C-alpha cells in the first residue's frame, strides 16, 4: 500500500494522517480539504471566536512546521466530487484525480438550512467571523434551534449585549438527548438571563426582516442564526457503491469497503460497546476515530480492533460547564445520582435496558463524572449503580 488518500482535513482527517506516520507508514499520504485553511479546531467557533476572545491563529491544530514534518501531499481549497472504487481514484472539484491504495473518508457534515436568504450558520471559521462582526450590544439576534450549538451561540450573544430570541420546535430543548428534566433545567438558565426562549414553534423561512413561523407570525431580527442540525457530506459518494444512510455506513472496524474506512462526523459505524450503529458529531470522537481508522487500514489480516469508545462531549454556556459520557439518545430512564438539579450542580445517570449507558454533569469537577465512564465501559447494572449512588466499579 504505497498511496493513501485522506478526504477531509479537519480533526478526523488530520488525526488519521498523523497516525499513519506514527505507525511507520512512509508512502504517499494525500490529504484533501475543501476549505483553504490548514486544519483548525471547530469547538471554539461558537464560544471563544464568536466572543472575540480568540483570533484565527489560535485555532490551528498544528503549526506549519508540524504539517511539513508529516510530508503530506496537501490539497486544500478543493472538494472531493466523486469516488471510483474499481479504479481506486478520488475525483476532485478542480478536475484532478487522486489515486489510492487505501482511503479514509472524513468529510464531516454541513449545516441544515432554512428557505430564504441572509441567515447565518456556524460551521466554518468564516461563518464565525462573519457573525461576530454583526453582533453588538442592542442587536436583535434570533437563534433557530436550542441544541448545544444554538445554546452556546445564544449565551455568547447575550454576553455581548445582544437581544436574543431562541426558537425551538420541541416542547423541551434537548429532551430527546438528555431527558426532559435536564432539558428544562438547561432551558431555564437562558430564561433567567433574559433570553426570550420560545419552545414548540416551527420556523418555516428566513425573511428580509427576520423569520416567519408556521402559523404566519413574523419575528423581526437584525441577524438570524440557523442551528437546526447537520447533514453528513456524502453526496460525492453517490454512485460509488458505498452504503450511505445518515452517514457513510461502516462496520465495527470503521470499514465501509475493502481498504476504505471512515472517521469523524460523516461515519456511521457499529459500536459493539453499545450494540448499535451510531454517528457522533463530537471533537473527541473525531480524533479517536481518525486514529482507529488509520490503524485498522494498516493492520495485518486478523489484527484489526473494533472501535468501541465511550463517546464524550462538553459544552460551555454562560458560567456553566456541561460534560457527558456515553450514548444518551434513546435512553429509557434518567436519574440525578449526585448533587442537586435545582442548584445546577449535579450528575445525571442514563439507563438503557438494564445497564448504565451514559452520564451528564453540570457544574461539577471532572472527577465527579469521569468515574462514571468506567461504569459505562463495563456495562454496569443500573439498579446496583443507582442504589449505591456510586458506579459499580467503585463499590
């Protein structure tokens, strides 16, 4: 295997390229990225960058010297437009082709949008800088979507003195992921600061003056941010023969086809730890999955290892730190196992079937939730864990 192509130059793709070199691979690595920027970190976009606390130079994942040391065939500012599995070539938007013996797909996601013109989204550095220029004290910002991204942006805008309205179609923000009780608590944090949070409303389009709701009501705004989720970037794979379904479908090794692997936000893989297929849009998972895909691509027959992580994510809103381990979606029960929900200092445990499947902490030190990671890893029994109030591994 003398030529490996990595399509996608964000965290997952860069992690894969670095792992290939670290594992001793000395062939050609072509790293393709649609954005002209060298690989940079995305989580700060909705926080430090939007708040004007960081400038673009702080986002670089690696220095130019570090990238040079990887000896990459670096193709930035050009998108992948097609894939030929038989001839083993990736077609690029500039008309060129990249031949490969092994391929790692890490093309990430793009924001969902609404009909109409003029709304902001928040995925790229340019997105964040453009919105930052428009935010100031007294500006009216409408945020469509009260998920973690929308909530983080709303918190920053509030701190900058903007008049913030958040519109959410669900009755309780994030209830599908964190549970109704925790979702209501997170929502109340915004309300307490004067953010106008309206739940159970559907935005149908962006207008010149703001947004229009399903019932015809118009809400005026100086700026609109749409944060209603993402779509995996798989269109370029149409006709390739790879299976696509809310992401590129992979097995437990992150393999989609012979010598074709995927990593990061675009990958839907079978996680044997939870016994289900999942697609995770979190930075930690992207880095870990990039490493796993690279190692499995290079591994000898029979030496590959399943990618079975405990997903982790965090969110910063106002003075509140949120951390979570596990796979919270589809849980059967949630219970506060430490601290107090009303004081906004607690750990909540999540049950799926008879096991502990996740834990979320607000306002707690890292060690308070980190110990629950082991309980999730071992599939600790829910009843015993919650009865003692301590992860079973610590009893």
